[in-house]
C-alpha cells in the first residue's frame, strides 16, 4: 500500500503510475522507453485510417459520472451510482466503459458487482494545491473515504500496458492535472484511452485545451499501426456545434477538436451530418442552468480509428442516452454509447 507521503512523489513522474482492479500499483516507464517510442511514431500528417480487415466490434461507452464534487447530483449515493453504471453495462451489453470523475471506491465496487472476467485501470487526478507547504500537485481524494478521484477504463476481458500520460495543464491553484490513460486490449486488438480535458473556467482562452488535444494526438500516433479508441469529457464544443433531439442546434462551437476529427472518426459524425448538414456536430451530452429549461451541449466524445474503405461505417451506432432518467439523477453528463467496427 503506497503511503500518503510516497504516492505524490511517484505520481509526480510523467506517465508512470496506474492503479488497476481497485488496487494501487505502479508502472515505471523508463525515459529510454519513451525515447524509443517517439522514434517509432507514425508520420505526423494524415489520418490514422486502417483497412477494413476483420469486422470485430466493441460496444463502448464513456460517462462522466460526476462522482465527487459538491454540485454533483446525488453525490452521497455512491452505491446507487455504481448500480447505475452496472445497469448501463448490462442494458447495452458493453465491452468497455470509460468513466470520468469517478472514485476508486466506485471502480472497486463495480468490479465486484460485474464479477470475474472484468478488469480495470485507474488513474487519479492530481490537484495543484500548496496547502500545508506541499510543493506542487497532490492526489485529490474523494469524500466519505472513497479513496482517490480520477478516471477509469473498465473492460470485459484482460488488458495490459496501462500507462497514464500527463497532458499540458493549468497551474492555477486548485486546478486539476489532465491525464490520458491508455491500455492495450489484445483480443480484439486495440488501444483504449480515456481522458478529461481542462474545464473552460481554468482555460478561458482555450490554449491549454488546444495543447492537450495536440499531445493526445501525438500519443495516439505513437501506437504505430494499432487501432485506437479514445473517449472522454473534452470540455469543448464540436467544431460544427451541438444538437439536441429533435434537432435544436446550440450555436456554441469550437474548432480545437478538428485535430482529433482529422486523425480519427467521432461516433456522431453521421448523425451530425444528417441533422445539421455538418459532419463535425454531435448530439448534446451535458446540461446546465435551470432544471425546468436546461441548456444542452456536447462535451463528451467517442473517437476510433476510421475504416479506410468506408469511414462512415466505423461506428455502426452512436447514442447519448438522454431518455433514461436514472442517468440524469447521478450526473450532469449523459453516457455516450457507440458500437465500434474494428
């Protein structure tokens, strides 16, 4: 068990620690390995498109479960939150679920509920807080003794090579360091990554999130020819804006994510084109404001390596689950579920 004094020191190294299956463990990535990895990058230009090849599929969801912060709905009902994630997995027969703003406790209980055959990787969030003389970032703990706050990849079957890459992050007090957690799933072969970009309140100009997107694309390219799935709360509007069924479009948009759309295929691109006339739009996934008349927009995304022969067929389906009241009970974000053709 890592001590409270040792853990921040270990987590201070770039991309070197991962917590798995609800237990803390460390993965130290030598600097030499990083250099070797960088020497094997794909060419920087162009898409990460792959041939159609095998038609294996993965059913994937991403969900910011809002599991810790005081303004999160039903934040004290940790067991109910876990049960709702289990329901999400069972209702949609998921193979992979990417969770943001989750506590270690949630992930441990989730694995217990799902039973054998499921694995998880966890990456804590570190908060920039010098309180008590601490020289830098410390792991942010969840309330109620639910251990660390962070993000997780939970999947059916085994995975290996878990690594957390630290993205460029704000330095303001109480700001959180943005992680990019990636693992390798051997069958079907794919790299699965989960991330959470910085909220706009800590990045008013958008420059930090632009740097985070650029670094994320760089990491994905470092996987060579491996197919990639990336999901998470990116805290950015789609380049062509959000839409809320039955088609109301939110005008807010941001071009920063174009770099990801250039390299990968986003799950809602087909529906975005059909409903708004622009492929880089997406169904709303989060809401704010008055409960009786909330404002909606898209901040949550699923990307995958596009099929070269037919990029539009990369996802056979994509849905932000706005019709299930239980999801709104526990979070101000909706789960996004997509079926990825590999």
